[in-house]
C-alpha cells in the first residue's frame, strides 16, 4: 500500500481516537476502525465499551440491537453479550453449552476523547496515549473547543503528509492572511521524547487575524515575532499551532507570549483507503470566549474541508499514479519523509512480529 511496501499501511499498536466522549451513549453506535466494525456504548455506570461490531450468529451489526444493563442484545435473534464480550443468552435455548466470547477492545476515556487500542493486547499501555500536557488538553488554564469531524475518502497517510507540510497553505487555503510569508519561513526539526517537532520562527506584520484572536488590547503596528509548531506524536495524532506570538519588538508593556492556540488532529484509519478525521482546538487565553470559539470552529471547518477535498482527489487516482510515475520530492517534503520513516519503522516492527 502506497507509500509503504506492506500490504497494510495501518500501524496497529497505537491508541487511536475512536470517538469524542459525547458521541458514546446508552444507544449503541457503530464505527469502522482499523478495518473492523466496532460497536460502542456505555455501561450503567457510564464506562464506555468497545466490542467487535458484527454478531457472530448471522452477522447483523450489533449497533442495530439495544443495550440492556451492561450488556448488548442483538437485534435479530436476541443473543446477549456482556461488556466483556461473553455470550450470556440465546433466547431460543434454555441451556447454552459452548462458551463464546466476542472480541472486546480497550477503550480509555480521557476528558473529551475516547481512545481505542485494537493492537496486541500485551502491548497495550495507557502511557502511550498522546501526552495531554503537551498541547493543553484537559489542563488547568486551557480551554477545549471547536470539535469537528470529517470522513475522508482517502488513506490516512495522505492526511499525515498534508499536516506535515505547510507549503500547501497559499494554494489550498487561499483565504488565510499572511499565508505566503508562512510558506517561505525556514523550518527547524527536533526529536523530542514524545514527538517529532517542526518549528517555523519568523516575523510577520501585525495583521487582522492577530487582532481578532488576541483582542484589541494587543493593538499594535509593526512586526511581531512568532513561531508555528507542528508535532507528530504518532500516525494517530498530530498538532499544529496557530502563530504563537513570542514578542512585539516595539512594545514592552505587552506580555512576551500572547497565548497559544493549538489545532489538534486525530487521524484514525477507517479502512486502508478511508479515514476518520477528528479535529479540535485548545487555547490558553480568552478562556470561555464563545465568540472566539465560534470563529475558530468556522475557520477550522473551512480549512479542514479544503484539505479533505484535496486528499479525496489525490486518492481517487492514486494507485494509477504510483504505477505510472515516481513521486517527485522536494526540500519541503523533509518533515513528511522523516515522519514516513518513523511510521515505516513501526510497520516493520509489527510485521516482523507477525513473521516470528
Ligand atoms: S444475528 Fe445476532 S442473534 Fe442472530
Ligand atoms: Fe491544510
């Protein structure tokens, strides 16, 4: 599967975003994750459950059934499965002799997100969930806002490539202020313990966007120092900051750092060639400002929608394209290539284990 040499390009041993927490209720919902239909619901005490989503009897999606206590009941012939997957009832029989367990998956609810582990259960470690303190999620002094979702008719790697390269800004996101300046700013990269970080540090004229985000109290004329950061935590999660103003050379009375607004990206393969794209933001200024929340959500949906359109168009003829022509890479592709190498190493490790 392009761009990797393996049949499957999905890294299994990761915590992927399965849903926003408020999507999972006492009504069962189905979502295909990593190529498998999964049913999710909440137990009576509110704990979320994730189970393989097709009934083993005649394969009706379990989400078409209903939740009873902590169990789920199939909507076709009434087989009942406990929250640990055990088939506990077959209504047409008094005695069920054979034991059967429907696969269940670890589902970890942390703040506004439910993470799922569908890989090797022996490797399942909650410490591998992306580090919330790094991007202000569920942290004191930070707001969570503008959650949104897109379904992509394209493989997850196309979205990862897109997020790792901001030189598409002037061409895809025509409406963004200062986009040309952004595309040419030199970047530096850093291998951190939890992420691969790309930083762009530059100067930009104070513009309408800064005014809108940071408010009139930061009124200013002249150049602002700013940094834009992208972090790759794994194929399942990335962040890109909005320009973080780190200094106003002519103004000593304005705090050096005006605030951070992080745009976060949950990337969950639905199948080998389709993707769930979960977006949301965090910020540490203008907390609780609903007008800014709304502005940010609208801006975010517009930008993500533009990226999704591009990815869908690439996927449409991707198999043909890679058969006919070699990919032409340039300097700006360095971060994306570095990230692909990291993903490739994960795939190599998982495939080697399968061969053992
Ligand atoms: S298909 Fe589920 S009980 Fe028959
Ligand atoms: Fe984009």
